[in-house]
C-alpha cells in the first residue's frame, strides 16, 4: 500500500574528498588552432651575389686595412672612419627611401655598398700605384689637374661601374629597372665615398689638425655627400633601362659603357669646378641645380614604377585576383599609407600582414614584367608563389 512517502535521493559520492560536484554540463574545450600552411617563397636563384665575390671583398679589405694602418696610422684612420660614418648614414637613409617602393634583397644592397667601399677603392689605389712612375715627373699643378680631372673620373667610375655590372650579371632577377639600377649605383658610390672620406679626413687631421679636418668635413660631408652617389647612379640608370627592355648580358655592355661615360663626364666636371674655378660660386650656380635635377629625376622614376605596378596588377585584377580598389591602394604611396593605418585598427594590429601583402603584390608586378619580357625562366614560378602569398595575406587580414 502506498504511503505517499518519497525517499530522499541517495547521497552523492565522490572519488575523493577533493573531488568537485558536477552541477552543470561540462564546459566545452576549444579545439586546437590549425597551423597555417607553409607559404611558398619566390625562387632565390638569380637574386643573390655569389659567395666568391664576398670572398674577394674580404681579401681586399685585409689589404686596405693594412694600407690605412701603415700609411696613415691607426688614430687618424679611426677619426676619419667615425667622421665618414656621418655622411654615409645620411646617404643610406636617402637611398632606402628611394628603394622603399620595391625593396631590393638586403644581401645585394650590402654587396653594393661593400664593393664601393672595398673593391672600387682597392682598384683606384692599385691604378694609382701603377701610374705613379709615369706621373712622378709632372709638376704639382699639372699632376693635380691630371689626377683630379682625368685619372680619378676614369678609374673610379670604371671601378664603381664594374660593381653595378657584376650585380646585373650575377643577380639579374633582382635588377628590374632604372630605379633598381639607381639604388645599386648609389650604394656603390656611397661605399666608395665612405672609404675615400676616411683617407681625406685622416690626412687633413695629420697635416692641419682639427681645423683642417673640420673644413674638409664641411666640403665633403655637408656640401657634397651625394657626389659619388650621383655619378655612379648614372651607370646604374643605364643598366636599369637595359634590364627593363630585357637586354641580355651581351646586350647590356653597350648601355653600361654609355652610363660610365656619362658618370665619368659628370665626375670630371665636378672635380674640374674645384681645380679651374672658385668652388663655392660654381657650387651654388651649377652643382646645386644638378643635384635638384637628380632629385626630380628620382621622383619621376618612382612615378614610373607606380604606373608600372598599377598596369601589371591591373592585369591580375581583370582575372579576378585583385579588386580594382586594391590595385588603386597598391599603386600609390597614399593608398599604401592608408591601408597600413587601417590594418593597425584590426584586432591584434595586422600592419605586419598588410606590409607583407604590399611587398608581395609589388614583387608580383615585377615578376609579371619579367615574364612579359621573356628574360626570366623563373617568372612563372614566382607568380604562382606570390599569388598564393597575397591570397593568404588577404584572408588573414579579413579573418575574424
């Protein structure tokens, strides 16, 4: 017979006194995040300087250090090196700004500066030693004219231009056009000016003390730090034009010689202004306008690079790889700046992803240009890799 009594539930038992009761459904475990796929990278072949060239530079560097320590002395050489670093830093910053649109491989940039600072100086010093028996009989005035207006422009521009040519021959796939040539030539010239300035500053310190070295620094480090940069940029510009037109190694020799002739002529004119006339009036009336024209030329070349980027990426946009808005963004400095600012507002600050997207898209435009000229057997592989990278970057930018 039912009494209406319901017995209480059995007491809950636990595995141990420290066990916790289960009062709610268990909390879900977040699944592990799948690692992103390993993205392909463009083919490195043809984008680096051979290791043996760095070996040559190391050998010449040992000889140069011995020369400076023996002929000039450690103290004066050290002071000259510290002073020479100041204009070099300014020039390198300026060149990096020019190179910002489509950056060149860092190894090649280092090689370019090292070639100018080591090999080109070594060649110039070696020729000077070879010619010393022939010039020993000249009077001081004639020797100054010959060495400044004839010997130095010819020998130095050949030595520096040889470095630019070696980059063209050994790292052809990283030599896309005039801006690349200007960047490589400018860094070769900057490296050469650095080592040359060490010698000038050290000798001024030895012969005239800190008063003379201050005057020398003002002329070379303040008034004309970009002189050698401009000279060798002409050679680089000529080779860059040849590269843009798909010239082979043999076909590029003619433009290289023409570029060196232009660099030599400007170098001789620059030095002659100090030998035959009063330096400062000619500096204001001729050399400053030349530098202004050089800057305007760089601006025009950068605009051409932007136009080329828009044109090549527009072809991918027509095939659906990019939107027209993305092409507009990638083809202007203002658009890139706005895109980076927008990426900074996304969760986790995605500016590094946007930077990679911009870099890979620009490299894609250059790979497309190389494919059109038919001079790069790896261009198709580069395009496939860069398209995959830009697609992954876009997905990462818009991920929740």
